C-alpha cells in the first residue's frame, strides 16, 4: 500500500510539472500598441510628428504587416488635423515595430484625441478591445501661466503687455472691439510658457477709468498653472495696473 501511494504521488508530480512546462511554453500571438499618452505640441507649434511603437509577443522569420485604422468613436481630431499611415511593419525576427503620426492644428483647446486600432487581422493574432488613444495638446516644460481677460463695454480702451527679464516684450494684446451693452463679456483666455525669471505685466485703459465700473465688470488674472498661485489680477484702476512677479 505504501508503494502504491508513493507511485501515485510520483505520477501526480510528473503530470503537474509537465502541464506547468507546457503552459510556460505556450505563447498566445498578440500585438499591441504602447500605452495611451499625451501627444505634445510645444507652445506656438502647430505641427508635430512623433513615433508610436507596437509590440508582439512572438517574433517571425518574415516581416509582418498590420493594417491601421482610426477609431472614430473616440477620435475628436478632424481628418484634416492628422496624418496616419495605412500600415505598420514588425520586421522579421523582431517583436517591435513603429510608425509615425503627424498632428497639425492651430486650435487644440484643452486637447483632442486620435484613437487608433488594428484592422483586418485574420491569422488569429489577438489585439485586445481598446484602441490606442493619443491626446494631442499644447504642453509646457517650463512655467505655464494662464491669462484670463474679461473686457468691459469699451474694449477699444484696453491694452496689455507682458515683459520678461531685461524688459523685452514677450506678448501683448488690444485694443479690442467695443460692444453695445454693459453686460458681462465672455472671457478671453491665453497661455504662456515662460522660463525662470522676473516678469512685468501691465494692463492699460486708454480712457483712464479702468475696467470695472459703470461700463461693465471687466477684469484680468494671471495664474501659475502648476501651483495655482495668482501672479496678477485686477480691474479697478485708472490708466494702468502694473504687476511684477518671479517664476522659479
């Protein structure tokens, strides 16, 4: 009886190890994109081309070509705003390939998405259910400063200037268009990407009565995006409102 028990234990262990070894050698053919990521454009840049990688679980002795399509359900970029190749190739004896995507847009707002899928795979290769999602947006690797401007009725009286270290003019705006009502005006939003240094922002009113008063409740505000710190704000002044701030 003892010998039979030992024999059964030996057979069970052998079967377990055989299954374990078999499972470890079984690789399901699978091809996938890299992870979703931000497709960054630099401030002032309207076109960017970047490389996107694809990966396979198994290599092949010959090149493998996979068709690419846009997933329209998740894509918010217009067809005119991106360029996508029809295929991507994983070279022979490799498990990695790549293709280039170009985005051209002057109005990305808070960001627009390009979603990409594999298509027409008939050899049993598994691709998963989710497309690759590239969020195209303007990014700033320095100090991003947001500027919100709300004009009063007489936009033609409003001018602003942003100067950097050394006094050089970085950006400016105005005069703007007058309106026929004192009702609140829609905000105008700007974004600056600035290196470390000292800056001066000046808001001018050509009439000399500021932006907040009988002609409407106008205002301005500059905010450091990363920290939320308010760098300059106002609306009640006479001819000009001057603000100096430092970015690290």
